């Protein structure tokens, strides 16, 4: 109502809200379309030195990554990227910030890892000079960047628009056994979830989903990966929970022709999938 959002917290906490964009109706001339891509690894500073590899990021360092030049099929006319940022810090990391290259660093944070654990967070980042984004870290860390789509001017093949829905639970493996329920996911295995069969009533025309994935691991969880069902598992991660904590992360996941998404977990965990919208022509 009146452009507001509501927030509920089970326990006392401060809340920080940052914004990186908004969605408008298709009739608005300034709108961009979304173009999904198979999840793809853009950069990993644990790899040998290079434009998309090492070295690790030093404390208070700013580094740019030219997304348009990576081998993930991202065109030079992309105006924003749908990314997943993962840090592998050597100790406590106060925050990471990412923004369009060539602009001043904004007073926002993309993720935090005060405990020093591997942490991931989704981010939609506008493209800057030469299609690059800039990244700042307060403390030494390695950084992994994955991409699942981009935003560009409408009119090209595969363009999609975003359709919001009231937040809705798609599946929960803690529930009774079923296509969208249990059993718990075993480590090293993948499973398909028929998203369009859920009570959330997402249409069969959906080509990608805006999801929130939550893991409730039985111990350390190296990583969770989400991708379109029926395709080969990509070399990316959606979230990590090495300390065994309950962890959530947002993800835009392309839909298979069947309407399903696949999930792989490296270790045994329950998985909860929620949605707040979908992308369709």
C-alpha cells in the first residue's frame, strides 16, 4: 500500500534496507526486459591470477570485473546483471559492496560475514563502464561471482517481464513425503521440484522464477545449487552453510519446459523454496 513493504522479525533486531532498482509495468517506456541464462561462473579469485581469477582481494580493496567479457554469453548491451556473490574470507568480513564501475562507491552493503564463514547473497547490479561492476571488501577475502541472467532493452529473442505474486511457499522437505515435500535431501544427490504444480499457482508460461531458498542442514553444508531441470548441473553455487546454520538466499532460476527446477546439495539438508514472482513473455 502506498509503495510500502512490511517487515516482521521474530526477535528484537535492527533492520537495514538498501535498494538497487525497481520493476515497472511493460507499458512504461523506460523498462528493461530480463534475459535468463544458464547459471554460469563469472569469476573466482581462488583461481590463477587473471581478469576473472586471482589474486585474493585485500582489505579495503576495490576491484572491477568486466562481466561483458566473460564466457557466459552476456551481450555488451546488458544494462544490469542478476548475480550471486560468494565470499570465502580469511577471517571476519565486515561487508562487501558492489556497484556499477565508474561510479562513486555507494553507502550500502551486498553481504556481511562477521563470523568469517563462507557467505553468499544475490545481487542485481547495474552495468558500469565497459560493462563492468566494481567490488569493495573491508577485509581480506576470496570472491566468487555467478550469473543467472541480465537486464537489457526489450525487443530481443528470449525477453521476459517480471510478474510479482504474494510471497508463497512452494516446497518444504520437512513436510510429509511428496513431490514438494519430504524426504530430507541426501548429500551428493539432486532432486527436481515441479514449481508450477505448487499451490502458488505460477503459470505454465513462466520462464524463470524469483525464489528464496532456505537450507536447514543436519551438519556442515558445503553448497546448494539450483538450475533448470533437464539441463546439466552447472558449476555454480546458490548458497553455503559450512557452519551448519540455517541459511537463506534469493535466486532467479530459469524454468525448465516442464516448469521444474533442480536442486543439488553437497551434504544432507532440508530445503525450503519460497517465491515472490516469476518471469514470462
